[in-house]
């Protein structure tokens, strides 16, 4: 069986499916909702904002500025 990185093909397909699901959740609720750098005092309509002014999702994932998007796994656990 061919290995993709350190994963077998079925494991790789499962991981890709999980990544797609997480991306769908992030797109639906906004990335700041699942970021460790979010402003925890602001939560409206299931969305949050960045604690740093003038930072937005998804730019925080591609530009080199800090703080960068850091996934908060506890937020995803609440969605499951």
C-alpha cells in the first residue's frame, strides 16, 4: 500500500475529509470564531472578531503579520 507522507491512502483520505469539514465550519462561522487570538468578549450571531484591530480572516492565514490564525481545538469540539 502506498504511503502518502506517513499516512496510508485511506488515512490520507480520511484526514482530507476532516480538513474539508473544518474548513466548511470556518467559512460558515468565520475564522475568528475558532482562533485562539479571538476577542472572547465579542460574540454575536455565532461569530467573533480578532483581538488585534484591523486583522481579519482569512488574511491572517496568509500575510506574515502577527498574531496569525491559530486553531482553537476546543471550539471545534463544541461543534461536533
